[in-house]
């Protein structure tokens, strides 16, 4: 949760898409580990976390393209 909050802080406070994009990778790695642990405990939590993981992958794609479009401004 701290890393997720950190990504939002970086994006909105510092307005840095590059750093946001770089920090999002470790967050996704930690989240995948969480899903693996949850798989042994609770199926519903895995399904809900999987939906959020799909959103995170889309988020990576979206912000990568946004970063590419605004490279001259950042």
C-alpha cells in the first residue's frame, strides 16, 4: 500500500511520468507475489486482485504512451 501511495504522490506532487513509470514496476512485482500468496488462502481475493492486476497492466501501457507523447515537456 505504501508503494501504491508513493506512485500517486510522485505522479501528482512531482508530476514526473518517468519516475512514476519506473516505480510502478516494483509495485506490480510485489502485487504478483501477493496474488501468489493469496492463491493458497482465498480464491475470491485472487479474482479481485487479478482484476486490479489487469488494471495495472493497462496503467503501464497508458502511462508509457503518455510519457512518450510528452517527452519534450518533461
